[in-house]
């Protein structure tokens, strides 16, 4: 299977494999949403079935919940868990300070709630998600359906006040219809190009009535595991040298 994956998918596979090694029996684990988190759930499911791993997972979306149940992972709600040992999730972009843009999968509200209710958040990503400055990926803003047009107008004015020019805001679509989150909200994608001050932008967005949550994750993640197409994974903590580990050999076998 591994040998049939594209270079980007191989990176996702190996970083998720490395992150799965952090999960130990007895843990309550937040399970992210997206194409990289998909591989994490696959690896954890295999460990449950083949190695006797005993964990309780808290999903960040309906999609993740359905996959995890199919993999045989015991699922509970965040309220049932109370507090999590670890959350592992992907990112659409991350910078040198491990500030993230999330929400490409439309689940950043639940993802942020789950991450903040965890003792630790680890991000898994392929190398393409590392950026010098955030903003090339559109910033998702979850908004109420009620007054969504007015909310967009307020967002546009706030961006102008913050010095952003030539900004494009699009209402996210799925299969020709307005995309609706698990909480019944819309998502506005902000095409900013470059984010000058992530903290100021996040604060200003969340001050707008109608905005439920923004896709900037600040001071939440302390570890990023980057997967590479050559089968290695780079384990990186803020302020510490990266630890590069071979995870998969040329035959696609786990090392």
C-alpha cells in the first residue's frame, strides 16, 4: 500500500505513524480531522486490533468519528472524557513558532475545543505545510448562518482597519451547496496572501458578532511531526533540534 502512495501521501503516512507511537494504553486521545489525521486513525486502529492498544478517542468531526468506529477504536465524547492526555491533528500551514492555520476540512471549531482540553497537542503534517509566513492558505472563519452577509461585511471592514488590502472572501461550497459545519454554521475563507500579525488578527476576528471561531491556532501546539516522502519523520519541539527517524523501508514495511 505504501509504495502506491504519492510523495505527499507518503509524508502524511509516516508522520502519522510516528505520532501513533506516542499513544499508550489507557490514554484519552483527541483525534483530528483531515487527510493526515485519516492515516493516524488507520494506524491506531491497526494497533488496537493487532497490538492490544486500549485507548478512548474523542473525535473532532463526524467524519473522524465514523472512521474511528470502523477501525475498532473505542469512542467517547469530550464531556465523557473530561480532559485528554493528548490530541493529534493535522494543519494546513504551520510556521517556525508552531502557529497554525487549520480548518481546511471544515472542523476547526471542534478541533480547537478538543486541543485546548488536552494536556498536549501534536501536529502531524507533510513537509509542504511548513511556511515562512502564514497566509497563503485561506484562513477559515466559522460564522453563524444568521446574518452571514452582514458578518462578512464586518470582517471586510476589520481587515481594512488592520491594513489588509486586495483581500478576497469566499463562502465555502461543497457539491454546489453552501458548506455547513457539524455545528450548523457556514465557513468564510479569507484569502489574505500573508498574515502580518496572527495574534492581532485572531483577536479582531473573534470580536465580531456572528463569528464563531477562526482557524488560527496560537500557543496551542508544542510539537510538530513532519513526514517525508523518503520514509523518515522529523520530530520537532519548539526550541529543540529536530529528531529524524526512519519509519518505513523501501518495501513499505514499518521499522
